[in-house]
């Protein structure tokens, strides 16, 4: 007889690797499947770094998730000897004249409110204080900032690899370069059909990122849109030290006179690694498997419009570029819920551009749901029903 699993996890990126790790840690029989071989650069869980911050401007209900994720990543670091989380501080810059929104309106004010609610250490800086502390930024006189010392970045490829390594060590079966074609819930389980085989489990967790809408079908795919984002690494003029993690925080900048803000990271790979800077676009949707080239014209426009005026120590020389897929809902919120037609199908789409920082804790939530227990954190804000 074919083996029956307690849970099948479809997609082994940020959320799927975390869920596979936590399920295996609790002794479940787990099968993880991915169409590629994670960590890879074809989805949403790559790009060397992801910002992590404890006070969440998208809503205070996210803060407990990222706080728990930090704890889990420290545990995984100890278990694997891997460097996952760097707390170099985080700076959010805004002004009353900002013309862009970061995921939600009131992002800056929400961040401050969350910090106060959860007792997260922070400072509020005016323009002279920003210039004094972080002269790398070309600040306008009417801009101000929120600074959080415990913020920083995680390394997405390392996080995915470490969690899959632990999952495998604890007994999870991982099938990579295998594409899930369909799933079928029944009264006594779920069958999953791939290009190679048919598998059976008690529960299925679908954490397929940009490929999720295609698996859900038209009836439940409507809330999700896919947007491709471009990541840039620019060279540094002069010494790299002012931009290294001990001197330069991760940052989010709600710009004036621009529809888009920017975000970025310290130079983590020394003088030749460059500074990673990006913006976000929500105008042109994408297909997950479509190829995308970043041309020299795109690089030049990014530097001209979003780098040169704001980070004068950064050069226009492009070191590299990459693309990343966001799976975005109308409110930029997550979907973590049971499928409306089956309790055996768990849907996880925390991919709206701010999900990675929460992923380790979401792995625990998905494990609770698969085991039929109440998640340790509330998931009511993440339900399908809000799109009805």
C-alpha cells in the first residue's frame, strides 16, 4: 500500500520550509514538494536579505508573529550553526509631505503605535538627529524617522535551507523538482497529484507562493494578484565601512514627490558586494513562470529616480539585479485559513511583500492547524471571508 502522510506541504519556500520543519519537529509524517529545488531564485524567498522589524506598520496583530520568529531563528542558528538573523537596527523615514504609502496608509504612525503597545525599544528622530546619526542619508528638513535597534535583516536562502535541513534530519521526506498538478480533498483525506505520482495525506498545506492561485482555481484565486519586483545592488563610492551593518541600518523611506518609496540594506558582503536597494510596483501583474530581464535602462532609471538623490555615497554602477514575486491581496494582508470547501486543506499566502519576517512563526501556526489544535496566535484577520 502507498504510504499515507500526516501532512503534505506544497511549496518549500519561506512558509513551506517553516511548516515542514515544525511538523517534523513534532513527529508528524511529512511530505514536502516543490517544483524547483529550494532555496532558489524563481519565487519569493531569495535575494540575500529580507527586512525584519518588530513594530509592524501593516497592523499591530503582526507583531507577535515576528517576535516569535526571531526566537525560532535564534533556536535554528544554535541547532545548525547558521547565521540567519542580524539585528543592525532599522530606520523608517517619512514626512507629512510623503506622497507614497508603504503597504497601508498610516504605516509610520501604525509602527510607532505598535512599538508603544508591545514595549519595543525605539527612538523618534528629527532631521538634524538623522543627519547626525546616519549621514549616509540625504534627508530633507521636514523629514523624520522611527529607529528600532532590534530591527535588521534575515537571510532568506539560509533560512529556507536550514529549515529544510532540519526537517529532513527529523524525518520529513522532501521531493524537489516535482510539480503539483492538483489536489482533491475527500472525507477521509487528501490526494495530491504531481507530474510523477499520487500521494495521500490527512491534511495538505498549500504554501505555493505565486503558484497558489493556479492551484486554487478561479473560484478562490480572485483575491490574489502577482507582481514582479526588481531588486538592485549598486556599488559604493569610496570606503564601504559607512554602509556596513555596524554603521548602517536597514531602511524604509516613504518618499516625497514619488508614488513609490524605497527600502534597502547595509552592505553585507564587503566592498564588492554593493548596497541592495529596491522599490515596489503594483501596476503591472505578472505570470509566475514568465521570464523577466532587467535591462540597463531599468537600472539607470532606478539609480536616477530612487538612489542618486537620497544616498549620495552610492554609485550608479550596477553589481547585479534580481526579480522577486509578490502575491498580493487587496488589503496587502495575509491569507492563512482553511479552504472554504474543506477543513483538510490549509492555505498559506503571507506573500504581500512583508511576509518573510513572520514566516518562522507562521510555520508553527500551520502546524497547529494541521494537527487540529488552536494556533498560539490569532488568525482571524487572515481569513478568506474578508474578501466575500
